[in-house]
């Protein structure tokens, strides 16, 4: 009886050690990164300008010294 108890105890400890020694499961796949191209940025910029014009923004807000509309349209082609 003592021998059976000792064997079961040894198996329990061995099983616990082996269980904790296994490699942890891999984390779930991360979400893919959002990729924005130059063309997408140009479309967003032009859309923002159109919204500003239709909302009658002040002219100095529209002239920020950045890319002009022709350069942006060329990027879209």
C-alpha cells in the first residue's frame, strides 16, 4: 500500500514538473499594421481642403506653404 502511494505521489510530482516545463503557447497573431501610401495621404489632404473650402475657412488657413494642389494631383496619377 505504501509502495502504491509512493508511486502515485512520484507520478503526480513528475507530471507537475513536466506540465510546468512545457513551452508556453504562442500569443495570438497581432493586428496587421495600417499602411498609408503617398497617394492616400494626398487624397486625405485634398479632401480636407475641399471640406475647408466648402465650410468657408479663412484663406490664410488654406495657404500653409505646403504642397500645392497640382503637386498633389501629380502624386495621385
